[in-house]
């Protein structure tokens, strides 16, 4: 399977390390993995060291034209079957890009709350997969109106 991960963080915390771990494990399992990452980020350094193809860019918010263009170029180059992000500020951008390019979209949610009703209750119906990383997060989101059958 061909996978394109997108991460715009400069940090190296749990969510970011999840991208590194998942991308590395999938690559080690024989999948074609590439990642669009923020230039000079810890994620970019770790993935490059592991031999994962990276497309670096400056991200300044979810709709930064530089980030969007880099994602589009990576899709053109890599021809992924899936675009994957766990960065909430990129959810809608990745969804729009996925629809425009006809690439399936998977989103990961690490935190148990989503403030935006549209993101919490509508977006899970629009993407191909919406993953939460714990039963606790799933219960919290469902209690806030998220569709249980889509998480």
C-alpha cells in the first residue's frame, strides 16, 4: 500500500512520535511510505534517519499555501492510496486535498475532545477512516455527539 502522512508540528511529543512510529513500522512491513513534514522538525529528522521519504516544507497553519503545494506535489510524485494526518489543524485541508485528488483520507485523534461541532460530528462521516487512539477518547467524543459508528 502507498501511504502519505502529513505532520505540521515542530515538536517531538506523543502525537508526533506516533507518526514516526507508525510510518516506520509500515515501511518496515513493506508498504511505500512518504511524509510531508515541517522543515527542521524533530519528526523530519527522525524519519530521514530511518530512511523514510520526506517532503519538507514550512507550515504556518493548516491552510498555508506552501504546505498545501508540498502536499499536492507529494501526491503527484508518490501517487499514494491514502493521506493520513493526526494534526487537527490539518484535518479539513487534508480532507479537501483528498477529495480533489481522489485519494482516501484517514485521520487520527489523540485528544479526547474536539471543540468544533463540524469537526467532531460531521467530518467523521466525510473521511474514509477516523481513528481514535483509546476507548476513553472514543467514549468522550461520542458523549459530545460524535458518531460512534464512524470512530
